[in-house]
């Protein structure tokens, strides 16, 4: 399993390069997962916490093989709102 992520305004690795990689993988009939963070640069800025949990969920499922639980982004957002932490 391969997870590819990029910010659409990444100025370190241009998103076009990531799209070229995706194109090559498709042409080679390889499976992968792709996630684009809108309005984000290389470190995903205010979406970094979202990326952390996305990656944790992906690794648990595809590297460890634990499919018993899903990361519930809605519940995470509810916890953030209740704690008063506005950094998502």
C-alpha cells in the first residue's frame, strides 16, 4: 500500500511532480491512495493534525493490519471544539 499526499500550494515539492508520480503509477497499473490538502504547503499548516490521524489510521490498517477501529474525523473535530483548541 502506498499513500501519497501533497499540499496544492507546496513550494518544496511542486504538486505537479506529485501528479506526475500518480500518473506514472496509474500507467504502471499500481494501486495507491492519494490525498490533496487544499490551500496547504509542504507541512500542511493548520491541517497537520488531520494529516497525523489520516496517516495513523492508514499505517494501522496497512502496515500493522489492524482494521478493528477507524479514525472518526467527525468525533475528533467534536473533541477539538469542546476543548476550545481551534487548531485543526
